[in-house]
C-alpha cells in the first residue's frame, strides 16, 4: 500500500503558441480544467500503475473541492482522508506552448492545512510506502517521513519544489527523487548529478534517483549506480512527467520490483505521459506501461 499525504489542485491549462515573457500578454482560444497537484498526480500515477493508494489532504468547500475529490477517486485512489478546509481549493495556472514546455503558478490554498497527523498510525507499518512531495508545508512533510520511518514503512520523497534537506531528514529516507536542479539544493554543492547522487547515497545509506528529462534518469545506492535512457517519443505536453515518473517508481517498488525494473518502468511511464495533454489525464495505466516496456532498454549498471 502507498500512503500519500500531499497536495491536490485544480489545474487550469492554457495551450499557447509561445509562453509569455515578463510583462507580455499572450492569447489562446480556450482552456481546460484538470486534476493536479504533485501529491494528487503521484497518487493517481501509482494507482494507475497498479498500486493500492490512500491519499490524505485538504480541499476547499468551493466548487472545485467536490470536483477534484471525485476525479482523484475516479483515478483509483482512496480519498476518505481528503477533508474539507475553510481555505479555497488549490489552483494551478499552467501555460503550455507548442513544444510541450510549460510555465506554472500555484495558489496553495487548502494544501497549507494538510499535516502529518492526518495519516492513521495503523497504516504506518513495514511493507507499506509513504510517498511525499514538498507542496504542503515543508515541516509537515518532514514530520510525515519521520513518523513513517520510525514505524518501519518505506519512505520516498520527491523534493519538488526543492529546499535544503537536513541530514536528519536524509537519514530517514529510503528513496529520494530529484531533478538536476533539485539535487544541487539538496546537497548544497555544485557538481555532476550522478556524482552528487552517489555521494549522497553513500553518506546517508539511501537510494537517490535523478531525473534528467530527455536524457533519461540515473539511480544511485550506497553500492551501485544505474542509468536509463529516455524513450523516444513526440512530446505533446511535459506537464506532470516528473510526477508520473515518481508515481510509477513508487508503485513498482511497493510491489517488490527491483530498483532496475522500477527505474525502467518509471522512465516508460514518464515518456508516455508526455504523449497526451495534461498531468493526470495523460498518465498511463499499468497495461500501457508493460505494452511499451520493450521500446526502452533496461537500465545499464555504471562502474
């Protein structure tokens, strides 16, 4: 089982020819609303990849609250832990250009009420996985990870948005997922991502996964390093690709897959998520991931 104490948003998607420069206004013919938020995105991606997922968070009592709650449930996520807040449901405004690149502004709203204590203690047991991001209050994310670690559950943190990570937090993690910029903030030093990941993994006895966009991803443990390429696709929208990667990675690790297999399927899932518009609406199901798995070579072990 995967437990996600995290963020949930209503995403407003604006397809534009080019993204606006500072001070510039751009027009587009329409917009669409979709379910988003890194916590919700990763929970949905894990559920679609076959995991049993429980979500804990907050939505507002506005029109968006019931809508996003239902959409997350429709994705296969248990939402009994999603409760109402007097604050408005979080909203993300997302511009997506013709190349699939995006700009995002998020109003956190009800996400700021989500806290570690929402997760019942009986779910924090060995064999379960707690998956966190950094879109609720950072101190609550760290508390949730500490509770899970003390109870013997697997702990996964996607450090997005990035922030400095205290050594005590790193020591409680089983898996850290970051991109090329986030690992610089996590370590506080400059360097090549693979080297930084390997050093972090050795010092804190954890697995560090670094996503590299079109260059694929790398994973480092205290003893080994792996590299996986990106699957060749024609991208439509890169919004949510990182969340798809993390959710699929968590799902495969939770079911007992090896790091190599989980890394591979996560790379496949992230690529497939770029072939359609939106974040959760673009996420692949497990059967789609397995059907396309042969299109990408398995990770290679680095010396």
